């Protein structure tokens, strides 16, 4: 059975800190790794990573995939209170559209 | 303007009742999904439709029946509701089955009493 494991499950930091969220995966016929941010409601898409070693960036967020070691990290620099959310990663298989989600990392950024 | 919308946002009902949740996307996507998010926040796929055709049907009780009248709509009907059905149900869509990210609706919080 496909599995995605995120760590830490919970993280509390102060504004301005830099955080690294981890995601390891075991997905049969793996194609891509996706990161989502979930605040109160719907998960919102952040990144989709398909190739190993190529960093994707969006503002203060960046992510990279290592297909040899089967993990991805999500970095957030200069955190702000608005970054407080649950960050979900999901593995996507090649043959279809199934996403296997991890449990999420609850990030709390205090002022 | 909303990309993926669901109704209702909240649903409180008693055990044994039958209820439906509706989902619509105006993104022109071909593929739609239903996910269940339980109290531990795990998002688990339930169903996926591609151009009105069922392509993913996870191990879900057959009390749950999806229906896709057209590729912009995917509804979820639940018969004989049980306490364990209480969760947030998310609809999502993607441009195609394989290569594209999924966009999620706002969720429907179902509470079965």
C-alpha cells in the first residue's frame, strides 16, 4: 500500500524563523510529489515536483525532490503569522490520478 | 468566480438518513474527485471520475454512490448515514488524469448524530 510520511507533525516557531518540512514517500509507479497548504478550509496548491534535484520557488517558499532517497522538503524562510497552516504533501502515481496524502505538518508561527 | 464549489458547506443529520453533497467546477477540467478528511486530518481519495467515467473507486462502503451528470459536476450521495461518516468531504478537480495538480473545493463538514 502506498504511504506518505511527514515530519514533524507539529512545529511552533517565531516570525522570521526559517523552517524545513519533510516528506518521505513510498508510492508505486511514482510520478510526482505535490505540496499543499491547508488553512481553515480547502487545501491550496503550492508545488508539483516531478524531477529530482530541481528546486521550485515561490516567494519565500521553496521545495525540492530527491527521487533516489524518496523524499521532499519544503522550506519557508522569514516566516510570517500568515504561514500558519497545515502543510500537506502527496505522492502521485504515473498511471492515474490517485494522490496519497501524508498526515500533514501543523505549522504555527507566533508573532 | 469560484473554481470548485460544494454545497452545502455544513450538514448535520441523524443516523440512518440519506443525504447528498453537490460539487461543481467551472475550470473546464476533465477529472473530478471526492476525498474524505477525518478528524486526524488524513485526506483519503474515495472516487475519481474522468469525463463522467468512474476511474477510481477506493474501498468505500457501497452506501456511498457518486454521480457525474456531466464533466463539470460530481455529486456524492450517502445512504443510511452512520456516526463514522462524520468528516469533511472535499471535492477536487484537475485538468486531466495524470499530469496535473488537483484543485480543491471548500469542503462540506458532515456531522452525523
